[in-house]
């Protein structure tokens, strides 16, 4: 089922009852999905840890990509971006 944020706020108990029954609720912000409400599972079944494939390189042995070759400092760009958002 899908719902908008305003409807979710107005009828939260209704949606939580549905989720308790096993349904999922997609929350929309102006027709854009922003959240998924799923039933709680204490077993943590959403994460599966598996062994690496045979022959896969160790994480430390994977080569890094080449530098980007930027002419400006990335930190300066980040600071400038954060200053304009205030």
C-alpha cells in the first residue's frame, strides 16, 4: 500500500495495524517514495553474511582508482556548498 505523508500522519494507527498484519507501506512525498514501513523482525533476517567467492581478492589487495585530477581542493568545495545552504 502507498500513502502520502499527510495521510500517514492523520491515520498512523491504521497503517501500523496493516503493517502488524504483514503488509508494507510506501510513504510518498509528492509522488516520490521516501520511506518503506515494514513489519518488525527481531531475527535480523534482512542481513545475510556470506563468504567471499573462491579466488576473490582480499579487500587490501584491490587497486584504488586513479586520482580525479581536480584543480580545486575538495574540502574547499564542500565548505562553499555548505555555506550556500544556510
